[in-house]
C-alpha cells in the first residue's frame, strides 16, 4: 500500500467512531499493539525533544527502506506513535520526503490533543523527516 492509501485507511477507521472518547480508546488499543521497544533503545539519542511525555523513536536503514520503532510512556501518545509508524515505517527516504502526512489534520487530532501533545506530535514528524533526509544521502 502507498502512504496515501494507508492514510485513507486510517481516516476511514476513525470515521467509524462518533465521539472522541471512542477515538481515544481506539488510539490506546493501537498503542498496546506496538511491538515491545528494547530497553537499550530508551536512551537520549532516541528521545524526542518537545514532547510532554517521553517518546522514543529509533530507525534502521534496511534494503533502502527506513524501519521505525517507537515507544511512549503515555498511553494516548503511544497510540499516536503506532499510527505514525503504520504510515511511515518501511518506506524509502524519497517516499517520506515527498508525501504529506495529512491524516493527522484530517482526523482533527491536533485540535483534540493538548497543546503540549500536539507539539510532541509535530516533533515526532520532524524527527521522521530528519531521518529521511539523512538516509536519502546514503542512497544518492
């Protein structure tokens, strides 16, 4: 699936829920499904700056694609991490640099998060883009 198709799939999934309490519940479920994050990776290098809660994001470059893993100590933020990883993990640097992650705005996530959580989400996306730029230099 393309990044666009996955974003649309997420938008469709969230549209099944009428109120935000149900959407938050779904986010928590998604976070609980994340693969366990290795304790060694919970370090300052992988810590996302600008998040109210602690968020770690690790990336490996395998066969021309970036494989992301993430974790958070807050349940809703962990769900946000799971959503982001679903869209961006396993993509080429070029795909990540050329695609807009519009599903966040389309879902209204920023409006329904506290300002500090919203800033954290922006910080996660910024870090993903930085990884894409860094790894794109390895391919060129």
